[in-house]
């Protein structure tokens, strides 16, 4: 009390003159914040650098798990003595279990298991299932192993997104872009690691047998049926070195897993674990919803709370965002899976080996686009970025569809689509965080619909490809992007009317700024710009002080600046 008694009389005089604002006496320096305040993403990164780097590495592992099946499909068919038609099930079961893993992770997080524990479980399971793939000698064993791997991947996907959003709130855009860049990088690197060890021979003719039509029509045009040749399949298994590829991929995943364990232990030691069931405090400037009880929006009654409180905006925006990611991830999966087949059957002057080159171009441009988005997202708003991405995807697909047989147009369209499509999913999630507060159930819902898009859209494209021809593949993709534009317009129209958007986002649609903060009891005051006092009750023996304080507070009520006893800190 002694350190404040010397200035108390001067503070009382100032309060009588109306300079007091809600229990805080303003000093000689101006404390009026600027109209809009720029965000220092570099300072946010430096504060959470270990956690951000680890979450990015986790998403790189997730991308490796998604992309390794494509190039290893033929070798796995020879290993399990399964033809190509049977091997197509491996994509479906892995993506299906990824979706189920996302659902279960969103349900368990904040209810029964902390988010960091689920992340550790998912990361521990991925290298184990990768190491077990060479031991699967029949298709049933491989499918079961991939189902378990898919569940772990779903947990990692949901929890990593949730942790990043909880850590940075409305400032999450560049960090989500960085994390999803590592997904593209993992998807690009995984086939390159596996390629030198693969035989790449389709064993289906030797497993099922095949028919040879003789070129010489002298013998009544009779065809010759070749019986299955299990010895040729065994020889192919011996020539393939795919087990070394899986061992390398599993070792990389194991190393990243140990790093995750160490960093999570450090986070727990430093008290930096972000859980959807935790209650943030105003001392953490980067946590979403400063001073509000986040537990109210999570846990087993989250959706009940939404509906009971009449927050229809939360439901509408969640549905629209889920639909958007369904389209984005469905387009990404469909194009990546079928551009090889389309180029081989429909593009003029294209060598047979160039179909694989096109696929690599797509994933390379995808990774590059996410890297570029990390920098752009620190300057440009999420809404403007997403509108540019949608326009770029529409132009790339329209150009490819118009010049559908042109080799140059297909290459240009593939690279352009990879760049513009790359950051759409993380940008949509960052935009949603500006409209509503994202918690575990909402994250799970969004990720589940994204996984549904990845699972369902390639199946539709496959049926159209066979029944309507290769061009139907591009027509379907263009229809998806047209629907995405419509959903985006509706999402933006609803989102801009939410109170959270008006309070946290600046006026500019293009540039990334945030609205000037209003002083409240949950915000901290710069000790160098103000003078403060604690334990007001002990000072009320001065005559007239209480009435002066009440009058001054009434004069400044619009600012909402009421500071409790003993409150101090740094104004951001």
C-alpha cells in the first residue's frame, strides 16, 4: 500500500475531473488504440515455435500416410496375391477409417481423453502399422492393418487442427497454412522415397489368368487362355524391395513420434497445453476468447448449449464450412487419383510415363502453393484469399476442359489447380474461426465431412469415367468448383453478420487487420501508460472518493472499462 499512497491524492483529483475510466487512472501518455491493429505473427510463432513445428511435422506424417498407397499399389497386389480390382478396396477402407478416427477423436477430446494424449496415441500407432505392412501376405490382413492405420490418421488429423486453432484463435491463418503445407510436402516426398524400391508390375494377369488373341488368324481365330501363374507372382514378390520402402517410411514416422512425445512433455511442464475443456485466462494474449469460459462451448453438452442458447449462426456456419471442405477435399482427391488415367487416355502426344509426371506436378504445385500461402496469409485476409483460390481453380479447370486434348493446357491446368487448391481447406477453417469459435465437436464435424468428400467423390468420378468417358472427369471437377463458389458466397454472407466477426476483424476485405480492441475487464492495461491502485476499499476513508469514482465511471461507461481490485498487466 505504501507505494501507491503518494499518488492517491493526485489520482482522486484526476477522477474528479473525469479522467478516471472504470477504476483506471489515465496518465500523461495516450492510451487510445489505433483504429486497426496489425498482428505480429512472428512474435506468436516465437512464443510457440516448438509446438508449431511439431504440429507441422505431425501433419507431414499424415500426408505421407495418405500418399504412399498410390505408388505401392502394384507391389502390394503381388505381395497379397490380389488383382487390381480387389486392391482398389485399400483406398476405400483407409479413407473410411480416417473419417471414423476423426469422429471418435472429436468425441473423445475434452470428454474422456485430453487432446495431447490422443495425439500421442495416433502418432505411436502410425509407425507400428507401417512396419506391419510387409508382413501382410493376404488381402484381409492388409485391409485390417490399413483400417487401424486410418483410425490413427483420423485422430492425428482432427487433434492437430484443433490444437493449432485453440493455440492461436483468430490469428491461426498462417499457422494452419504452414501445417497444411507440410501435409502436401509429406504427400510429395512419400512416393519419391518409395519409388526406387518398387517393381511396379501389375500381377493381375498372372493371378487371374488372361486371354491372348493371336495375330495370325489361320487357326479359326481361336484365342488362347493362359492359366494363373503363381510362380511368376512369387518371382515378382522376390524382385520387389517394397519392404525397404515401408521400413524407411516407418522409421521417419517413429523419429517424429519421439519428437512429439518430448515436446508434449515440455508443453505440460511449461503449462502450455491447450485443451478444449480448459478455461483460458486473460493473461494469455493469444488464446481465443480472452477471459471467457471456453468449457461452456465444449464437452458432452456443446451442441445442446448451442441449440438451447438459440445460436443458429453456429449451426449454419458449421454446416456451410463442412460442405465447403467436403467439396475441396473431394476435388483434391478426385483430381490426384484420376489425372494419370485421364492424361493417358485423352491427351494427345503424351508419353505413357508422363501420366506419373503429371501426378507429381500436381502434388509439387500443391506443396508449393501451401508454402506461398504461409507468407500471403500474414498480409491478406482469409476471405479474400479464399475468393482468389476459388477463382483460380475455376479458371484452371475451365481452361483444361476447353483444351481437353492439349498437352500444354493439361500441364498448365494441373499445376495451376494444385497451387490454388492447396490452401483452400486451411483458409476455410481460418475464416470459420473468425465467424464462430471452433471447438472439438465442430472440428470433428468439419474434418469428418472433408474425409467424406475424399471417400465419396473419387467413387463417383470412377463410375463416370467408365460410363461417360474421360472428359466427364473434368466436367465433374468443374461442377464441384462451381458449387464451392456458391457455398462460399452464402458462408460469407452469414459470417459477416456474426458478432464475433464484427468484434475481431478489421474493415478491410483484402488486407489482414483486426478491429481496434475495446478496453474491458478482461483486457490488460499498460503499466507504463497508466497509474493504478489496488485494494480500493482501504482508500475509501477519503471523503467523497466513492462518489467521484462512481461519477467518473458513469461518464466512461461506453468504454466498458471496469478494472477490479489489484488488476494490472500489459495492454496489447
